[in-house]
C-alpha cells in the first residue's frame, strides 16, 4: 500500500488489535490468548507484533513521514486528564508540545502523537480498558500473549546488554530521525522549567549522528517507559495530587483560575470544581495489572544494574558516556519511584484482605531487592544461607526509604486485620519477614532513618531547591541536578518530595511501630495455637470416623458447636506448613526488631497457650463484671478472625431445636407430631417402666429419658416454661429425619434386595439389630454420657 493509504488504515488496525478505548471492541484479546489453548493464533500474533515484525515496520514507515494521530485526553489517567483540562501541563515530558485544543465545535482535547507513541499508547492502555473482557477459560496472566509482548518490548527497547537495535528501514543506509519538537497549540502553564533534552545535547556535540545508534534511537526507550509508567501507575486521589504539588505550582494554578474568566476558547473550559474532582478516579487494579507492573519493575532493576562502571577520570566519563548509559543511571528515581510509591500505597490501602494481595506483595518485595537482579551471582554453597546485603546498596535504600519503612507499616496494619490461621496469609507474613531479615538490611534501613532525623544544617534557599528538584524535572532529559554529597539531604529530599514538607515521619524502629510488631507477634502465637487446636480436632474426628459410626442414627453434630476452617479441607500437610510459616516469621521478626526471649514468653502467656482441663481452646479475651463477661477489643478481634469463640450450644429440648441443614424439614415436623401423639398416649406406661429396678427399667431409663435436660429444666425458669410438659420419659423419632439415616436405610434395603430379602424381613432384621444395640449400651454405658448415643 502507499503511505497515504497506510496512514488511513493505521488507526483502524491499531484499534482492531488492541480494542477500542471505551472497551466495546475487544480486538484480538491478547490478555486471554495463550499458546496452550490457541497455539496458531498465539504464534501468529506474537510474530506480527514483534519489535521486528510487520506491525512495527509499518510504525517506522509512517514515522519517517512524521504523520500525527489524535488520542483523546479523556481516556488518560484521571490526574493527567484533569490537569490538562485545567491547562496545566503534567510533569511528564511525554505530553509537552502534543496537546491540541479543539476547534469550534470540537468534542474535546486531543494529543497529537506520532505513530510509535500512538501504537504504544493503545498497547499500554489496553491492560486497563480491556480488564472486563469475557474469559471463557482459566487464563494464566504470565503465559498470555500480552505478558510475553510486554517482556519482549522491554528487552528490545531497554536492553541490559548492548544498545537499542535500530529500526528496520527500507533504505539500507537510511535512518529514521527522532521526532522534532512542535510548538504548543495552546498556551499552557507547567509544573516546572523545561530544559534542553539530554538526547539533543549529545547529538549536538557529536560529529556524526550515525556514530552512536543509541543516541539516535534513545527516544524510543524513553517514550516506551514513560507510556508504560503513565498508563499503569499514574492513578491517585485528589488529596495525593495536592500533597505532591510544589508551592510555586499551586501559585500557577491559582493564577490560572483567577484569569480563566478572561480567556475565551472554542470550547468552554471545565470548571475548577469539576476538574479537581476528576482527579478522584475510581481506580481498581486487577491482579494481572499488578503482575505486569512487577515484570516492569524486575526488568528496570536488571536494566539499571547493567550500567557500566564509571571511569576513574570524571572528564573521560563526560565524553564517553552514551545516552543509554545516562538513561540507566536515572531510570528508576526519575521515572518509576514516585508513581510506583503512590501505586503501592493505593493497593495497600484498598486491596481486599484476601490471598490475592500476594501479587501486590511480591511486586513490592521485587522493588525492595534490586540486588536480586544484579549481574553478579551469589557464590554456590552447600548450605542455603541468606546472603548479606552489600553496603553498595545503602544509597538505594536511603533514596527509597519510604518504600521500606512506610509501606512496611502499611503491611503491618493489613496483617493485623487478616486471619493468620489461613496458610496463604501466613505465607505472606513469612515472605515479608524473610526479606526484611536479610543480613545487614535492617541496619541500613535504621541508618537511613537516622540520616533523615538529623538536624537540618543547610541554607534555607538551597534546601528548598533540593527538596523540590526530583518532582520538577519531569524527565531525565532535563539537565541533571547538582551532585549532592550529603547523604542526609538525599534522604530528606526523597521523603519530602514524596510526602510533602509537613510530613510526620513514623520511625520503623520506633516505639509505635515496635508495639505493632509485638501485637503481630502475639497474633502469630494465637494463630499457631488455633491451628494446633484445629489439627487436634481434625485428628480426633478422623479417628472416630469408622465405617459403622457413619451409620449412627443420631448425628453427633446435633449439639456440636465446632465451626470448620479452610485448614480442615486442605489437610494435615498444609496445617504443618502454616505452623512452619508462622514459626519462621516470628523468628525473623525477632531478628529484625531484636525481640528478647522474655518478651516472647510474655506474649505466649498473653496468648493463653495453656489449655483448660478439657483440652478445649480458651474463651475470647473478656473482662468479668457484675453483668457477666464483657468482650475486650482483643476479644472482638479474636471472634471476628475466628481465632477464638464461645462454646455456644443448644441447651433446650432437642425436639424443639431449629431444623438443621442435614434434616428433611417435612419429616421433622411429621415425626414430631407422631412422637407427640405416642408420648401423650403412652406417658403413664413409660413412667411405670422407667421406675422399675430391673433390666427393663434400666433399658427404658437409658433410652427414654434425658437426665441432663431434666437438670437444666429444674434450674432454668425459661426452659421450664417451654418444655415443662416434656420432663418425663418420651419417645423421639427425629433421628429418622436425618438425610444420613435415610441414606443408611436405603443402602440396607438395597443390600437386602441383593440377597433376596423382602422389605418385611429387612425391617425385622433392623429392629433386632437395634434392640441388641440398645441392650449392649444399657449393660455397659448406663449413666455415662446418656444422650450421645
């Protein structure tokens, strides 16, 4: 096709592949396309969208002619959209010189993007817009075509080895130039000063552009990363937006709002109130979204750690360092750190308290451990001992202090509200404790906190400029800020740039957080005790479940109050695994916060590890008062999370208790009427039989009376009013309404028919068997647990 025809086809083709921005057109549904289920479509899609495939060749072909395509601002993340609608340029240089104000009668603001930007915008935002696409089968996000393409693009445009490959070109010696800047269509305020691009500086000072291909094509790496970060991480609330703005930016916004009434555009500007509320975006990231962000974080660590060592001579470095090397040096602090921190804070505060939080947790832990993606490999040893964190990572830890400390406190608050008896929740606590317990890591975090808490000994105007510099640059392409040798100022700059000047820092190793850790350790002890009691109960239940006990006519669950846990369904192996996770997590927490054995012993005593005489677990934490037991805050927590419970049992007449789920409601009511008729008609005869002293009297007393109920009736006026007419001996037929009893009888009749025994003979055999059972129980167990049989 000719370039003119390709120019018209390109937007339709991109939408056909990645779906429409409103989510109506699903496109190729790359997020659900897997090689296991659709191998042919999977391979064709990956080949077509490969960085060297036909689609990217089309992008570069259109790029050479400098075509532009409109992307609606209304589909950008909430903070960016509202900022542009207020005519305040976002800090990211991706939007500079691209905003086009609509002409008269236009529908809204648009971004004028080149083909590469347009393609990547659609590719990145399809992860958000297509999250509600129909899924016909279980899809593993890490095996989908979309996930593989993200990994492929990152490896191609952010290579850890070598330089960025040049784009395929139809001309053997030709090269596609980087986009030229365009003058803005509308006068905009900005977050900060726009400086000369680092890329253009290098090109201007080089004698030949083709001498370094990375200098020519570094714009693709920067654009790709900016688009991924903006589309996947740039979502936060109005409060966070206001807190992140510097004072002079707030002044610019105020000036704009005061003068907006004097400006006349083709389309009325959005009111300040509406624009501000547009920041409060309802953002709910999916698990797949988090997994893709984790892939990005892991690759950026590997990309940044592949930086070549700096030469000894500073002058030599200034002449030999390529733009790609400069990009590696600043890629994480300038591009990712701020927005990833906000994204993690949002997830920690809004993610459901379930096992799906594991994806967020692993993404956070991946960012905290850049040494895992360093090129050097740990020495092989026979013993799997934890490797000490090298001192060279102290600068990274100090410049990311809030990632370690504040988010750790956020995780503590989540862990204190989860059921640690669940093996998946126990695993998450174990994972965090294990990471922070790495040798030398806690000491470096403590050193970073001490640097932050040092008194400020700098000139006020220099301090203000330094604190604001990370948020005003917008891109690494702006001129680099002066080198700062004071580590304390670096830490303060990091904290204040992310949280604002009025931030009240909460020390990770301070008293308040230490109390939270002690409370978590106490809950771990309680969860261990609960898991042990569940394990013991499961073992007792399995031991008592014989073949003949399944055929009992009266179910043992009639008065039981034990409520099951997910550990019962998983099995004993998982219960042991949970106990191991909790035990190791407690050990790691003791290492991190230097908890002594005396403190652990005190916590164990508070947990009430000693059991009562019956071997049952203790009651929830209560305070005795004149009105009875009153639950404390800890007791309410124990009940809500299933750690402890009151042994609530039905204490009234078993004939009048509510109909159970394992009973047939119609049969219960019918048999109760039949029992009532029999008891009224034969009450005197049963009374006479039970008063005899011979074997018949013992037999009747064992099966027709309930001594425990009679004792409760005598001392309970409430029960006496309900069941005073049922004190004496009586016949109970309710056990016949149990589904277990009905199934047992059906199985017996089926076996009887197999041996050619008629229904009458089978009933006769059952009656004889039950009579023998009653005689045996009367001889051996009269007066001992009379109502369990």
